[in-house]
C-alpha cells in the first residue's frame, strides 16, 4: 500500500523558513518523479516544485530562489526547504508521487503552512 506522509507545516512569520518532508512507502521510491503542490484558500491546486527520478528539478516562478526541493532515495523522502516565506505562500502543501510513464499518481493528506505575523 502506497503511503505519502507530509510533515513540517506550521505557523511562521513573514520572512521565516520551514522545511517540509514527505516520507514515502509501499513502492519503489527512486523510480518515481516527486513533487510538492499547494492549494491556497479559494484557489486551485498548483505545482510548487518537482524533482525527477534523475534529480532534475523545476519550480513555480513564484517560489524560484526561495524554495528548494530535494530527495533522499536511501531514506525514501522528499523535502521542500522554504525560505523568505510570504503571506501568499499560505496553503495546504501536498506531496505527490508520479510514475514516469504516467498512469500512477499518489498523494499525501497535506500539511498546512500559514505565513502570518
């Protein structure tokens, strides 16, 4: 059974940092592309950052230079380091695992990040 469990969310002041982690189990982690998405109140879910099974990364323009995605295949984890947080980063952040060939797409339950003074 595939499981993705996010952690690290919480309340942080503008300009602060948080590190999200996603622990994966139940599938061959190193084979899958991984990503972080978010859904802000009243908005659609959007891609924040992704990392391929070959460690290629991409990220949304709104977080470039502030957020960094990384993966540890030995620990079956994918992380999102978030710096210089802004109130508009407030959202539920979801971990995603996607088969490179398509057809298999897994999601975590999400972790809430609130950026507020």
